């Protein structure tokens, strides 16, 4: 198999043969080759236009860079990745570099690939055994497309436009907050309330939405705007009248989550997901892990109290009872889940002393978990990185507090388990097609005639994969959930 770096410009595909640096104008694409590119969507559209039946092996340079660079800076905001930024970061080009010679540019990219490959053996193992297989699956989905209902899409766009207008008026007239959609406005509000920023402004807003009415409105506005952008991109008809060919990044975040960037189907709220429909003779099946990250944390820490809660009852229900002193229902359980994530992200709840005392009292009972967290932070700081079992190492920025050390470890393991389950399903359940991977769940399109059997197979694979990676868990939950709003 030959390896090429390939890019499209001036209505041609140009390539560089990695083995001998041969520069090829108007490259003849072959499914037998391996291609590195930062233009994955364009490349897949080219394959469709040429009526390819088998996709070649495609390496997304964005995904490759995010995995092998092992750095968090600039990677939280995955939308801002650019090949030139990556080349500058690794000091392959300087800030004055301009693309004047295409062969020279592709040679610079080759240097980037080689430099990134010099990183740990664990990343090579993960790349070859996990990421390449995930690439095959997501690029196949992108090539085949996802069906959408145009009539529903048009109605959704109109209604969301109206909802955004009404909510912005509410901010202005009831709360004296102007331009609430701006990140700067939301950041100013959080700082005035002395809230700790957890990962990002948007993430912090989401985690605070159950305890702060303004954050709840910011969160709603953010979700509406995201949904509208996604739906408007669906209207662009890049995949044809009834199909969309989304752009996947297999290693899309620093914790290796699969990200769908264009359009962002993963972020659609449940009430807007019904634009996604199955093909004839098919139906949609959504499988979801329960207590996913909490269960991983219980296994990794070997905390017997937390393990008992996970294995016998429900840790989120326990939080509702012990901290919020409420009846357990869907809303209160969501509130407890958010609290758990805030703890995982390093929130210290300093702005609310009475609530902080209740939270500290609750989590301090997990003595082994507390020791595990303290030891992990200490060892990671000594080494200068957070180490996971199968790659996904992240180097620390020692000037940045590193409150995310625990969350990186748990979320990285979650991504690994989830990807393993997706790969095993792909290899063993031939009549199931992955459409949308979410954080702890996946939407499949399956044959209607064999749906009962196919669902059972997928559920078993998801459970067995989780159980194999977290052997201390005795009550792994993976089951069918409602993908649309109830």
C-alpha cells in the first residue's frame, strides 16, 4: 500500500508520495492507497463523484494531530484547528510562512507527520488498533450519508428562528443583558457571580444551568443557536436532496471523542432530532450507557462505597437524596448528574459555602476515591502528563491549574470503551450501520425485519465491552433509549 499526502486546489488533486517525495499533479486516486489529508469532506465527495465502491484508507490530519500532539492548548475548541496552525505549533514553519510552492507545502506536512509519530508507543498502538478502525467506520457513514426529512427541516428552522428572537428579547427587557449570544457576555456574567470556569465558558454555563436561572437561559440560547446552525447546514444540500454527508473527526477532542463538525448532528436537542429518518426497510436504534463515567470512576478508584452504589442502585439518585433532599425523578436525576460532572471537572463550589459543605460531606465519604484523585494529580504533576492505559496521553500545562486531570483520565477511558464497542459492533453485526456517535450512546440504522435480533446483539456487545474494561462493575447498563423527544 502506497502512502500519499493529498490536497485539492485549482480543480485538481495534488499529492506527495511519502516514500520518495514524488510530487504528482492531478493524482489518480486508488482505493489501494492510504491518504493523509486535511480536506476529508472534499475527498469523500470526490470519491462519491467517481462512483467508488470501496473507500481507500483516509487519515484525517486534524484527528492525527490531536492524537499525537498530546497537548490540550487550542484543542478544546476543535472548530479552530487549521493545518497551518499545527505546522507553526510544531515549529515546522514560522509565522511569516505563505504557501507559494505546493510541493514545499506538502513536504512541510510530511515533516509534521514524522515529528508527531516520534511520540509514545502507546499512541501508535491506539492509532493502529483503534483510530484506523474508527476512521473506516465513520468515513463509510460519511460516504453513504444520513437521510433527512426536508419538510420537517423547514418547519424546525422557522420555529427556532422565532424562539431565538423571543429569548433574546427576554434577556434584554427582563434581565438587562444585551447580546446574550456572545461568549464575552456570558463570561462577564460568570465572573461577576464568582463562578469557577470549568473547561470553557459554554461548558460552565451548561453545568450551572440547574442552579442558576440566567445560566439556564444562556444554555438554552446556546443550544438553540447551535441547532439552527446545524439545521441551516442541512438545508445547504451538500449530500443531495434527502441526504447529508457529515464531516467526522475520529479523534476530535483531547479526550479522543468522535466529533461531527459539519453539520453538528451530535448537538441537536431531542426535540429537533426528528429531521433524521431511516431509509426504506430500516429503523433507527439508539443505545446508551447508563452512569457511564461514574461507573468508570468507581472502577478506576476501586472505592467500595461508590462501587456498591453503582452496582446495586444509582449514584445519581443517591445524590438527589443526600444533597438535594428531593424526590428522584428525571429532572432531579439530571441535576445530580450535572453535580457529579462538576465534581469531576474540579469545581470546588466556593461561591456557595452552605452547598459546598453538603457536597464535600457527600464526596468525602468516598475515601478511596479521594485518595485516588489526590494520588493521580500528584503523580501526573510529577510526570508532566496524564497517563492512560492505551494512549491518549495529555501533557500538562503547569501554569494552568490542571483541574481537569481526573476528568481527562475518566473521559479518555470512556472514549476508548465506546470506540471498542463501536468497532466490535461494526465487525460482528453486519446489518447495523452507525449513523451518529454521541458521548455515551450511538444511533444505528438497522434492518426492520431483523430488528429484535440486531438490537440484542448490539446491546450485548456494548455491555461485554464495558464489562471487560471495567471488571469491578457487576451491573453494567447499556440499553435502548428514545433518540427523539418524548
